[in-house]
C-alpha cells in the first residue's frame, strides 16, 4: 500500500464554527469548502482536518454519523507553555489544565464550539525514574 495523503474527518453540527476555531487558534487554513463541508490544512500537521455537517445524506456509514464520543485530536508542539499562554490570551476554552504526567507527557486540552477536544502535547524528561530510558 502506498498512502498519498491523509485526513481526519469529523462530523459536527456547525462546520463553520469548528473551521473558524482551528483557523484562529491552531493556524489551519482552508483548502476547500462547500455546503456542509470544509477541509483545512496546516503545513506542519501531516494531514487535512475535515469537518462534515452532521446529518448529511452522503455521510457513510450512516450508523456512525455523529458518533465521535471520546475522539481527541492531538498535536505535538515544541513549546507547550508558550502555546498555552497564547491560547489562554485568545480565550480558547481550556477543558484540561496544563499538567505533566510522570512519563513525560506535558499537555493541555481545549474544546471548540462543537465540543471537539484538541490536545497539545510536548514530551519532556520523565519525573518518575520508572519511565526514564
């Protein structure tokens, strides 16, 4: 198999709201859009982020339309503290505060207007010797 491109597609009630949120807070740009659809790109993401309006008859399989409970869109960043400070200033909705796990995962989570959760993470030196390698 030879993969030529990658995307993640999320079913949301308000496509414009999620698209505007990732443009403002995460630096994505619109690649293409149509009624009930928006594809966004970011030079560092490695995939397109696509939003499809919940209830589109073309969404397949229909049995999972809107069934993204537990979905988390995560991005590894170089300076988590600077990104956190910037996003707080931008009034992004922080749903999990900045914290560091003993295995070296420093992260926080945000929610967009549709409730999609985005996590920014930076890998740091583990504080627990059990995870030091």
